[in-house]
C-alpha cells in the first residue's frame, strides 16, 4: 500500500499484511483527527518505508507521550511510529 500527504511531497509505503483498523475516541485522537475518533492500526517499523520527503516530516509530542507526525508544507497527518496505542 502506498500513501502520500495532501501536497504529495511526503510519500510512504506499507508492506506486508495489514491488521484490522481500530478506532480510538480519546480526547487526543479526536483532536488530531478533527472528528469524533481516529482510525488507526499498528504495524512494525520494518513495514513502513518513507519514499520521499522525510525531511518535511514534523513531529509533535505531548507531555503525556502522545505523538503526531505531519507534513510541514500541507499539515496532512502521517504515519506515526509509537509503542503506545493512543493518547489514553
């Protein structure tokens, strides 16, 4: 599976079998998605490859350890590597 940010400058690939999605409704996931929940799934770091624009990725980390990665040009959310499931 391949993905990219809205402006297309950051591109990535996901490899292998992808697990089922889960939805988190915690306050941080609602804020980062701008909706009532955030859909996500967990994969190993070896299943993610940054194909272009890695230098444009910015990261936000809250005091609680919640992480969010996004494109510095268009603001699109990007895959975030984390050991935590969400901001709970």
